C-alpha cells in the first residue's frame, strides 16, 4: 500500500463514508470480525476490524482493513492489512448501522 497525498479541500463520498466508519469503529459501536465479513484468506476469522485505510486516488480509493486479534495481533505479532471489496464494505456499513452508505454501482 502506498501513501497518496491529498489536498485538505478534497472530499469525496467514499472518503466521507470511510471517516464515518472509522469513527464508529473507534467508539466500539460493534465488533466486526474477518469471519463475519466473509474474509477467510490472509487473516484469522476471529481477527477484529480496527480501522479502514484508503490508498490511491481519493475519487476511487483502494480500501484496506486493519485487523488484529484480541490477543494482540496476528500470529507473527503484526496487524493484518487486507484489501476490501464492495461486498465487505457493504457488510461493514450494515454492521455499523450506517444505512445511507452506498458502495459500488
């Protein structure tokens, strides 16, 4: 994942939705696991989604989920960074009761 600089005035629907999702995750509204989101490769089913990180152009960012286990992290000690797709983003929005979010077309 590469860093992409973004002007402070840049605002897109996707970035706004990611901000709302990260705010909900930060307050612990709900615990979403990799298994509950249908992610079964690259991360343990019981790993908890901690935050979302966008990468690439703000108008159509790639979105990565940062997952870690309650015991600290993945078996190697580092949080797992997993690319998320439309189905997972919809599931996260639904799981956080953010019903006005729109992902994909």
